[in-house]
C-alpha cells in the first residue's frame, strides 16, 4: 500500500429527504479508486425513505455510517456538516452534498495534489448535470483567482463548490460552518479560511458533478435567504476590518452584495428583515469608506422600495 493509499479521507454528507438521489451520491463514493475512506451521512430529520436507502448501502459497506442531527443543534445542513466533522476520523475532510456525484478518481487526484504541492486545501473543477453525468451542462463556477483569492471572492469573481475541496483536518475549526446562515454559508467558510492564510492549489480537472434541479435554481426569496445573503457579507466585512485587511476593492464587493440583498428584501416588503438591514447599515457608517453610498441606501433606497417599490439607483455601487 502506497503512502497515498494509507491516508484516511472522511466524506461528510448532510441529508434531508433525498431518497430519490442519495443512492447515486453514495454509489459514487463506493466507486472511488482510493479505498481508504469513511462516509458519514448526517440526516436532518428526513420524513421520506432516505434512511432506508442509506441503510441498504451500509449493508453493502461498513465504511458508510449514519447519524441523525442532535435535537439540540440547529436544523439545517450546516449543523449536520459540523456534527459530521465531530464524528469523523479522517486525516483529510471532504464535504459532499447528498444530491451530487464524485468522479471515481476524485479522492486520488486530490490526495496526489496535496502530496505534490504540500498544501492544506486542494480545489478541483465542478461540472453540472440535470439527470445524467453523460450530459453535462457546463462548469459550476470559476474557481481560479486572477491574483488575490480574497479580492475575487469578495467581488464574486471566484466561487468554490463545497465538495470540490479536500481539506487537511488540522486546519479546520471545530465549528466550520455558521449554523445561523441559511445561504452563503459555504462562501463564508471558504473566505474565512483564506483570511487565515490556508495554503491551497486549484487544479484544472473536473472531479465533482453538481445536480441541477428546482431546489438549486435560486428561486428561494424568503426573508431568511435575504438575511443570510446580507449577514454573511457583513460578517466577512467585520473580520477583514478587525484584521486590517479590508481594502476598498474588497469593501465595495461586499457592500454591493449586501445592497442587492437589502433591495430584494425591501422590494418583497419584508419589513422585519429590511429593518435589520437598515439598522446594520447605520453601524457600517462608522467603519465604511463609502458613507455617501450607505446614506443613500438608508435615507432613500430602503424607504422608497418599501413604500413605492422604486429607488433602484440608490442601491448601486
């Protein structure tokens, strides 16, 4: 057995009502060329036959394990991911969504990248599909930074899909994903890791396939979604500011996305969410270099959209 084969990789899968697709996901794990892995499925309280499907795979291979999110943990994939990390034993960690699929050489290519480059995180390309990976729809996003990965993530020019990264366990915080966020939690985690100066390598090979379906078409316009879109950027703003790493370029990228979230919440007449945003914009006045833009949102943008459904120009950066 080579040194690469001796490496234990933990694949952590949060699941919720995935009986129709989680079998494809688990089969892609079973088919890995790298055999030294464990797969931890953490269920979020499914009320379909997800458990039965997972148990059928456990009967085939004891490397697959099933857990249920503890009741004292927040509902959602983030809590499941964090709990799975706690239960895992691997030298390397890979989070995988319960409707996505891995190429058979996914683990082996990542571990080879780690060994060759002596890095803490490896990132691969991700392609998308609808029903079958034999009919691909195109790349999920651009993972290659131009110059500075934090700049590009703040501006939305670079995005990493969760399953496309294999991390050295030693660099991961015990609570990796913010359990209060409903969206942008992966983006928040990834950029927090980059702020911590984690060493990484993006390699130009596709090893993950993301399934496109109704739940991933971006049609969720709930108050929680708008709050998460906004607060995720605010959290990164505070982190960059307190560490002295908040450049004008980064700040503008973050505030632009926050403004989009505020406009969406106000346009949908989500008054409580809009008030939370409005109150946070006041706080930002004391730290931001873009005070004129923020005043426009506070005095005109949010009020006008809540009352008249107008005021687009006040949200532009």
